[in-house]
């Protein structure tokens, strides 16, 4: 079961898990993280996320898996462009005499 901590501001932090990896797998993960300029933790998260998505897609071929980011992007693209109300006015600066 993942543990969830609370930050000093009172907001809950992301759930955390602990994984034990063989030495060679840890070295390979570290190498991949360095190649992509990521932390080892972030690289592990990305790879786990990709693996989970692949597994979900394999289990439900007929039902496409749409990530939260893809839904958000689609919603933004579907919106009509709107003008800003009260667009900023130009400032007139007085020249020194």
C-alpha cells in the first residue's frame, strides 16, 4: 500500500512506494535517466507509467486508453478563441523636458 505524506503547507504529497531492484537493473535505470537528463525516480515513474498504459491497452483492445493529459489537450483545442475583456491599454510616458 502506498504511503502518503503531508507537506509543511498541509497539502498531501504524491503517494510513495518502495521497490527493491537487482543491481544490474538499477544500473540500467540510472544510465537511462542520465541519457534523458532525469532523476532516477522520475525515470522510474515514466517507465512504470508507460508499462501500465501498455498493459491496460493490451487488456482492453476495444476500449482506447486516454490519458488525463490527452483529455485536457483535446478540451483546450475544442474551445473557441475568445477576446480578453479589458485588454491592457498602452501606457503613455511623459518625456522629460
